[in-house]
C-alpha cells in the first residue's frame, strides 16, 4: 500500500473514482434486485391465477369494495324515482286543471257570444267589434 503524504491530486482522483465505482455498483445491485423481485412477483401472480379459487377471491374483493358504493347508487336511484313519480303526478294534475280551465273559459266565451248576438245590449259598434273578435278567437282556438 502506498504511503499517504497529504492530499495529492492522485489521491483525490483515486477517491473520486472509488466513489463513482461504489455508486455504480450500488445501482447495478439495486437493478438486479428489482428485476429479481419483479420476476418473483410475476411468478406468484401466475401461480395464484392458476388456482381454482382465484376468481372467488377476486369477486369477493370486488364485492367488498364496490358493495357500499352500489348501495348508495341504489338509494339515490330510489330517491330519483320517487321525485320523478311526484313530478309526473304534478304534471298530470296540472294538465287536468288546465283542461278544466280551458273548458270553463270556452263555456264562458260561448255564453258571452250568445249574449252579444241575442241579448238586448244594443247596436253599439264596440259590442259588434267585440263580438266579431270573440267569434274569430273561438274559431281559431276551439
């Protein structure tokens, strides 16, 4: 072994080369370890996949993880269904009310038309114009 007589450039370069070599050795060992670990894990996965109860384990895990989410979705769907049924009922009631209002207004308009034509309101131009407009409206709408 050479004697060390202080910090010479040769010793500094030798130390740097040694550190770089140790770093490279560490990287090589780590990459080999990682490759071996990956191969072992793949081999284990292949062995588990070939077992007959593998599908049962996977399905149980999926059910365990997705079960609560599916229950929440079903609850939300039930709530939405109730809301839709309520809205449909309200729309149906509104249509019935609208039909009744329409029928009532039609009867009132027909009555007004009869009164304007056969009643003794007079021969006023305003009455005649209103009667004609009511007749046009009824002809278009009814």
